[in-house]
């Protein structure tokens, strides 16, 4: 029987320790899900989709994924994604990217699949950079999945420095074609997801050469495999790059061109062009060809927030059923969730998950505004959003990695087992520190923007600063943290401003002492990245406060205020040394922050399970219970962990036979030999 109590679904037969947690929570998890996902409709649609998927047996994993070989993983992920595509039009709104993301995460999990990049990295640049005529030619086919594509930019020798990509696309005036060529091994495309074995098309980024002049990286639509035989076309070398830390259900690949010709019309030319006579038509912004990367980065805060939320759901539920050691009552061991250290490990990460998701919705909206403006020829918002998303991408991926790792350790030994599913989530999430721009490189992009802004403020032109950096010109007025969130923001602004100014001044001093600009930049790089992180963390705090301010439901607002206070104190404590250094923060204030932090942990404790339940991840999504199959088991909603861990172990292929060949072939002879 299921009893609904503030929508927390207390189910008969659930582990009583979890039931107790759900009963004591002070808010409605459905209402919280509406805040997390943006509206009642969006939250409800997620539940409906999860429910519909759970009723379709062919969408379930046919075997436990960690027990599969790489080939089996790719076969299984391809089986599931093609089966899913058959059902999709019935299950989701096909124009809704969030619904598509959600359903893929239910069915595929974190292992990746050969069509993931088709939708997230092949179609979007075609939409953004392709002309109407090019949309006519390829977009319908791509959307109907008549063709499969990927995004091939990174090379063996270059990923971060796009300007130095070595693959060339040389315009031939005589044939009006581009000749794609890979001049060296280093110039092989390397890493693109789904390139290795699955795609028959690629958006290829290559340096455009016209009459021996290099116009820098441009995007080209390239067919790489025959549509019938799926064999590589003559002049193309393509293959898989081998197993990775994660994403092993996907085929990241390499690609080389041997003077491979494509028509002039294959340069994606919505914003730039090469005329028949070789005349180059410039785009409205120098970095227009990088616009697709801003799009992907703008989605990463929400994405990474949900990755961390999944690991935390597993760890918090497990911590509520795991009993070990004693506190006051010596007759019953305590839930490990009652230890302050466990709470300190998990609750700030829950707060960050919420913060990243809220911040993510804002950045996605900002990107959509940019996209609309770009479509009408206005590129003035690009620089701001490039700077912002560069910082956010770097901070959230790093902190998500930290949070997931804490979740793993919080599960003790069982966290280390693949039965927890946390290692798979971790491998996928920390890929984000590297892909879409290596974190240090992207922090330094934001630093360029901050340095320029500080210079404007120094030149007495604070009016020229955009709203995101206006605080760089604010006067330093001491704050009383007791007055609430605004004081925390002011304290953080001071810290961030001071670090940006210090790094800029150091950079200037270096140059004044005769060091070249690039060398001076490098000698200040650590300080500059610190400034970027602080600026970004400030921005995330502000978005959290804005979101909580906008909530009307009192019970939700109260618990989110607790979570926000935890976030404010945890973040400020983490960077307090910057404010102690110049006396802006007193040691008394430091003590206040710590006490607030500990009291926030206590306030959140009764709501912890419901705060993670509110993400409403299904057991399928957490790979915690699939139909009749018992796979990864730690985050199960019903909390029945131990018997399912035992079932999991029994299903290991190693246990299908009592005596393994490793014993008969090697250990037995060794032991026999030792007896002689
Ligand atoms: C639950 C479900 C589970 C499923 C999980 C699925 C998860 C997701 C799957 C996806 C997985 C992987 C996808 C990964 C895809 C990729 O990685 S694609 C490759 C991405 N590559 C990169 O990001 C490369 C990074 N490098 C760059 O972007 C550029 O090289 C860099 C910006 C660093 C430098 O470019 P330069 O051309 O050299 O520019 P600079 O000289 O440094 O700067 C000049 C000015 O240009 C401004 N600029 C730079 N970029 C932009 C931009 N995009 N927009 C606007 N302006 C830009 C820069 O600020 C400088 O301005 P200034 O001179 O200071 O005013
Ligand atoms: C899971 C995954 C999926 C991917 N998918 C795709 C894809 O679909 N398509 C695609 O084209 N690519 C893809 N990539 C490639 C990815 O975009 C690149 O790996 C990434 O941009 C980093 O570039 P790099 O490998 O050249 O790193 P490098 O730049 O070589 O980084 C190595 C080190 O050098 C440092 N460094 C480099 N330059 C600077 C600098 N200027 N200042 C300071 N430090 C610097 C970095 O901080 C880092 O510590 C994927 C990568 C991964 C891991």
C-alpha cells in the first residue's frame, strides 16, 4: 500500500529508517520538485515520463552494465537508444530539450550512447551556423536520424588552442571545393563522441585557407562514411580511440583526411562565407564560429548540478539506512547521517546541487536571449556570456567532482563498489572539467574580462562596467553578517573585487618591470584564476538568493532558506582567508560563520532525505532497481540495500562457476609446485 503524506509516498515495505525520515520532513517534495525544475508542469512531466518508461521492458538494461565488456556496452546502449527512439514521439514533446535529456538519462544512464552527440553537438552547430539552404539540405535528415553526426574539433595535438588546429580546408578556385587535409599525425581529430564507429557525418572544424591565407577555424559539414555500407569514404581514416574513464557506451573517435574534397556549399555559412571567386565574407563577430561552445557551456551548470544530485541521492538515502556506532542511546546504533561529519560531507553538496540547478536555468535563459539577438545580427551580448559561462563551467564541474567524491566516501566501502553507481557518475561528471574547454583555460578567459573591467574601473569609468561586474567599483563598507544574505553578498563582493584588483595590479607591475604581456600574464595566472573562481562563486550565490526570494510557498521557502544559509556560510568560510587578510572580516565574524554553518546542518538534518527525494530521480535513473533485475543497489528508494547487494554480488559473472580458469591454469599449478 502507498500512503501519500505531503507527497512523500510512504510505501509499505520500505525500510523503516527511510520511512521515518520521510515522515519527519517539513515540506511537500512535489512542490519542491516544481521549484527545482521550474514549474508544476515540468516536474509532473518528469514523473509521467519516468512512469511511462518503467512500463516498457525493452527500455530497461538487459544486463547489469558494469559487468559488460566495451563492445557489449556499445551494443546495449545502441539497442536501448534505438528502441527509445521508436517510443519517443509518444512519450515526450519532441521539441522539448529538457524532456529529451531526462528520458535519455532514465534509459541510457551515464554510460553514453552513439546518438548522444548527434542531438547535443551535431544538430546545434548546424542550426546556429548553417544557412536556411543548409538547414533545408541537412537539418531535416539529421532530425529524422537518416544521418548520424558528431562534432569534430579537437585534434591529437590541439584542443584548448583552437587557433592552432592543423586540419586544413583549402579553397580550390578551379573546382570550387574545399580540400580537407590532415598534414601530420598531431592533426588527427581525436576525442569527438560517436565519431569512432557510429557517425556517417561530422561537423568538422578546420582552418580555412584561401589563396594561402589562413582565416582561422571554420565549420564544415562532411560526410565521412558511405550511407549504404557504412564504410569510411575514400580519403578518410576513422576509428575508436579506446576505453576511457567513463562514457564507455560511446565511441569517441579519431579522424584523418587525405586531400578529401567537399563542395563549397559545405562551409556552414549563416554568418560567414567564401564566394565563388574566393572572396571571404567576414562574420559579424570574430569568434562567431565559437558560438556553439557558449551554448554547450551555458547548459553545464544545470547538467552538473543534477549529476551531483544523483550521487547525493544515493549517499543520503544510504546514510539514513546505514547504522554504525553509538551516540547517546547505547541500545541502538545510529544512522550514520546523524554524525556531524557525515552531514558536513553531504549537506553543503546538496546546497551546491540546488545552487547549480538554479544558476543553470538563468544561464540557459541568457543563452536563449543571445541566440535570438544573434539571429537578428546583434552580437553585443557574446563577450559577457562567454566570460560568464567560461567561469561557471569551470567552477561547477570542479565542485561537482568534489561533491560526488564526498558522496562516494560517505558510503564507506560500498561507495567504492560499482553497485553504488557513484563511480560511473563521477567519471562522467569530471569529464566536464576537460571537455568544452579545459577548466584553467576557461578561467583564464574569464580573467581577461575581469582584468579589462578592473582597468575600466581604475580609469574612472565605472559607468562602463556591465551589471555583472559593477561591484568592482563599489566602495568598501564593512558589513554586519547578522543582517542576512545581502551582507554575505557584500562580503563576497569585497573578496572578489580585491582579488581581481590585486591580480590586475600584479599583472600591470610585471609589465611595467619590462616583462612581456604574455609572460606577465603567465606569471600572474594562478592569481587570475583565483579571481575568476571568486567572481563565479559570487554569481552563483546571487542566483541562489534570487531564486529563494522568488518563492511564495512558505514551507518550501523555509527549507530552501536553511539550505541557502548553509551555502552562504560554507562558501564564505571557504574563502574567509581573503577577507581576514585585509581585516575586512574579523575573527569574531569568522566564529559567527562557523556557528551558523553548524546550526544549518542541524536544521537541514530532518529534511535531508526529502531534499534529495525532491529531485525525483527514479530507481531506474540511479541504476538502483530495474524491473525484475537487481543491479546497482545503494540508492534504492525503498532503502533495502543489504539483500540487494548480496543479489548483486551473486549476479557477478565470476560467480557463475565455482572454479575459475585462473585457478586451474595458474594458482593450482603454483600450489602443486610449491608442495614438491
Ligand atoms: C544524465 C545523462 C548522462 C549523459 C551525460 C552526457 C554528458 C554530456 C555529453 C557531452 C560530452 C562531451 C561533449 C564535449 C564536446 C567538446 O569538448 S567539443 C570541443 C570543445 N573545445 C573547446 O572548448 C576548446 C576551448 N578553447 C577555446 O574555446 C578557445 O581556443 C579559447 C576561447 C580558449 C581561445 O580562443 P582564441 O581564438 O585563441 O581567443 P583569445 O585570443 O584567447 O581571445 C580573443 C578574444 O576572443 C574572445 N572570445 C573567445 N571565445 C569567445 C566566444 N566563444 N565568444 C565571445 N568571445 C570570445 C575572448 O574573450 C577574447 O576577448 P578579448 O580580446 O579579451 O576582448
Ligand atoms: C569525455 C570527453 C568528450 C569529448 N568530446 C569531444 C567532442 O565531442 N568533440 C571534440 O571536438 N572534442 C571533444 N573532447 C575534447 C575536449 O574538448 C578537449 O580535450 C578539451 O578541450 C581540452 O583540450 P586538450 O585535450 O587539448 O587539453 P590541453 O590543452 O592539452 O590541456 C593539458 C593541460 O594544459 C593546460 N593548458 C593548456 N593551455 C593552457 C593555457 N593557455 N594556459 C594555461 N594552461 C593551459 C591545461 O590547463 C591542462 O592542465 C572531449 C573530451 C573528453 C574528455
